C-alpha cells in the first residue's frame, strides 16, 4: 500500500516536471504543488482553470499560481500558514518565559525567606551562651544550599532568556522574509510593485512565443489634494476605493498592481491594442463615477478621477522601454487635462 503510494507520487512528479519545463514554470514549492495536483486529475476545476490560464498567457503568472494554490491546494495559503506557525511558536515562547519567570520569582521569595531565617538564627547564636559552633555551621550550610539552588535557578532563567532572544531574532528574520515575498498590497487589495516587476519580466521573457502584452499606467488625479484637504486617512480611502474598482476587472489575461503611491499598473495579455484600450476606458469611467463621502455623515466630499497612459509592446521591446513609452503616454494624459487616456 505504502510502496504503491510512493510509486504513484513519483509517477506524478515525472509527469509534472516536463510540463513545467515546457511552459517555463518557475521551480517553486507552490508550482510543484499545483502541477502535481494537475497531473493527478483529482480536481477538475483546478485543471480547467490552469488550462485557461496557460492558454491566455502561455504560462502561469506568479500571482495566478498563488491564487490557485490558495483556492485549490491549501485554503489557508502558504503565507498564512507560515504566519500561523510563527504565531504558535511565539505564543509557546512567551508562555515558557512567563512560566520560568513565575518560578524564578517564587524561588526568589523562598530564598528571601531563607535569608530571614538564617539572619534570625545567627542573631540568636550571637546572644545565646549555649549556642555551639555546630549550630552556626548548620545555619551556614542551609544558607549555602539555598544560595546554590538560587544561583542554579537564576542561571536556568538566564539561559531561557538567551534562547528566547535567539528565537525572537529568528522569527523576526522569517517575518521579514515573508514581508518581502508578499505579492499583495495590503491597503488596496491588488498586487504590489514586486509582483508587477516579476510578472512583466515573466511575460516579456516569452518573446514572440507569448501572447501580445499591453501595459497601462493609471494615476489618481490631484491625489495630493485629498491628503491636504481631508487628511491621510481619507487619502487611504481613495486608494482603497480605486483599488477595489480595478480589482473587479481582474480576470484571466488582466492583472492589476499598485505601482507606487497613487499610481496603479495594469497588464493585459492577449487580445488587441484596441481591446485593451476599451477596457482601460471602461475602468476610467468606473473610477469617474466613484464618489468620496464623509464616513461620519455620508455627506459627499468630492469625485475621483484618473489619468491613464497605455502602450502595446513592440517586437523585442524590453520592459524598461515599454514602461518608458507607457509613462510618457500617462504624462501626456495628465498634462492635457487629466481624467483621460492617451495611447503611445
């Protein structure tokens, strides 16, 4: 039974690896898990979604792989699982320190009581004519034993604190790694700049074998005024509203990212330049219809709008060149009246 399971697993891996190589799928634990599940045919919905994504992109983008992993392989998600394990580890460490601290405090109180007893014994010996040297030695032995035990307990507590310091440093390092590996922007809910940089390079790396790539950069108009007039919390609400509006457009072939500050990026894979332009215009109109309201009384504060620059990748064009042309189109949209789209 066990050997059969091992053989079956090995066979699935033998099937999965060539597919990953064919589609230039990065060798990561998440991708291994996805393609292992794919070749097992255990989840028809997952297989259908993978087929759709590969058909659109010629590969599986990193962010799409993470979404599929969370939805079909590990509902808690890789990052969430790691955070949960870190939380458990931290709680156990704190509980251990708390237990040792209370034990040390109890030992300290016991040692303090012992010191009082020894002090009374020695004072009594000094005033009593019948006290013997043995009585004094007995008191000193009791004090020595108590002191040695206290020193040992204190030493154990110091060792526990030292181990805790090492654990804290380790957890902090792991948390920093998770933060750097994260693909999502917490405020807006869309993918972040790291995901954008990785995936744009991934898409363009396919060259002529891959689908057409269209890039749009979107900038919220007069964003500084939201912060200046209403405060940074309102500015964050604007970013969140726009992020949710853009995220609603996310589907196979369309990815949305927070590029930086009040600027977002959209990558369209497949289709024509005209189709990408029409979708970008739909998003611009949707943002234009957003109304910012006072959270206290629902009173209308102001409307929101955005300027967009869009460009389609030229043959053999690098990511830097495509970005520069798109940014130039965005500059033109902003300086020719805003709340509009300019195409490079």
